[in-house]
C-alpha cells in the first residue's frame, strides 16, 4: 500500500510538467484532505493569468512571421501554454476529488470542513472562476446551511446562473 500523499507532494505533483506525475497527483488528491482546498484554489488563480499571458505571447508570435526561428519559438510557446492549461485542469480535478471524498456518506465532520472551506471561496475578493468552482462543488456536498449564501448570489449577475443551478441540486426544502 502506498504512503498517503502529503499536501506538499500533491501541489508539487499538480505543478509537474510530467503528465503522468500530474495525473497521479490529482487521482490521489482525496487522501490529502480538506486542508488542500485553499492551496489548490490559489494554484488555479496563480495559473490562470500565466495561461492568458502565454496565449497572448503565442498569438503575437503567430502573426510575427513564418520563418524557421519564429516557428520554433511558436512550438515552444505552444508547449508552455499547454502545460499551464494542464496544471490548471489538474488542480481543478484535485479540488473536485477532495470535495467528493469529503462528501462521501458517513464523513460528517470532514464534509462540514469542506463546506466551510468552499464557503470561504465564495467571498467577493476571490476571482469569479474560483467562486464558480466553489458553487458547483457545494452543490454536490452541501445541505441547508448553504442555501442562504447561495441564494444571496442570485443577485450577482456573474454568478446568478451558477447559484440557481446549485440551489436546484441541493436536496433541501429550503432551496
């Protein structure tokens, strides 16, 4: 039996340029626990601007010429963009694995901790993409306690639809 993954190993694995290492890390994320939710969210936030910047640089390279040197630079930049995208995807998958693990039947305290962490990610200071991820994940494991915070998001034009869908999925008379 493998030794449980530590949070540090999870984050290093997710950040790896090796797809096999990344995959192994996110597949094992559930064993790390709820404490990794915020660091994974921070990783997603950190990589989103990297992807955007690299995509912009790639576009600029693509219009700058078609000589051998430029094509070589384009190939390198395409690899960088793809790697950054895959790190972001792996972090989102790991986050989902952790939340689903915490929401399994009989995991009352762990589920409550995960819900609390996800509710923290709904704060307006968080980027919209993180807030959307948190809403979606809350809809999978939450109960009556999140109906109020999600209902409040119905007034937010950027999150209204996400909140509505999440409320529909929560098995509660209040939602």
